[in-house]
C-alpha cells in the first residue's frame, strides 16, 4: 500500500533538543520528538463532565487534565486512534486550530471534516504518513487494533495503533509504539515481525467495559502485549480517568511485578515531563 504524500513543515525556532513527553490524562500525551511537537488523542474534558461514546452512552470523567489546550506549545500535528468522546472531545473540536494535520482512521477523518477540520490524514493499516522538517523525518504508520471482541467490534468506530519513527537531525533513530484502544488479538503478532526494535510503547489500559464487554486491554492483556511486542520500555496510559475504565493501575503494577518481562515499565505522573530516550544496546 502506497504511503501518503510527504508533508513538509516550515522550520521552527522552537525546535526541541530533547525527546520528551508529558502525560496529560486518558490517552492524551504531548510528545516532543526532536523538532516535531505532536499531541495524541486530545481529551480535555474536566472532572464531572461526560464523554460521548455513541448510541446515547456517556461516561463521567473522574480526573482533571494536567494541561489545557491553551497551555500547550504550538502543535505540528495530532495522532488520533479513533473518534470517541474520550479521545477527541468537544473541547478539542472547539479549541484546536482547524487546519492542524490529524493522522487517524478513515472513519475519524470523515467525522473530523464534518466538524470543520480541513487537514485530516486517513491511514489504512500499515500505511504511513511522513512529516519532514529540515533534515528530520517523522514517519507515522497505522498499526492493527481492534476495539472489542467480535462481533461487538462492528458496533464501535474503527481504531488504529500508531508507530512513530524519528530519524535525522543528528539524533539516534527513535521508535515509539502507541497501542491505541485495542484488545490483544492475532493481528498484533505482525508488529514485532515488522518492527523488532521498538524503543518505547504507550500502552492503553483501563480494562474498559460497557455492558460487561471488555473494550480495552486489562492488566493481563497489557502484560501479554508487552511480552509479544518487546519494547525496551513502556508507559501505561488510559486508566482511572473515566467510570468505564474498570481496572485501576495498581492491578497492572502487580501483574508486571509478577511477570517475566524484558521491558522496563515506567510509571509517570500526569503533567510532569519525562524523557522518551531509551538506552540502545551497543
């Protein structure tokens, strides 16, 4: 499958020398990847507000986002796993600039256009969008994901994971995998075959359940996903923020402690920058 046309960005005086991130809450993470500033799954509802999940279903937010959109630096693009209210909410629709590139699924791209966004980028699984600034390149590739067991998944919006690969700029190459809202399923087995060298994974957890149906990975599946994909390091996200997130982080913490993992699991505090760099074997 052909990649999307290369997107060239203007040079910026604010390029970051560091490769770091800030976990804002839910699946929302601010990424400084060299000269690129990327936001994932923008969710900025406040505690007590309700995210729309489709079919008239809503879920109450239990936490505050660590940052507001007004507090973010200028963004180059957004990576969006799917169009659910806990991943792209009314605040994002109102406050993000409407010409920002948003790399996402075809379904979400159609929804975004209907909301007035002019630059969504629709990817099929394994298709890529390359973004260039100066001598740096950021490749975003859609990874397989499934937001629920069959046949229930047919009632949910299509979802994607993402692989972000930063090269150039005199830096070591860096590869970041974002699981998206997925369950562990057979299609994920292709990821380590294509990408045997992943630096860091952002793992969507929470054991989300609606009507008793599991829709995002619980602790057991999260550990199994890390054993399958084998990133050098991983950061759990997407837990505790909504009532539909049924499993607290402590369950995952205990599962990690009891498991045999080659991955270093890092637990980060919302709002506090953390480095994305990971030591590679010499």
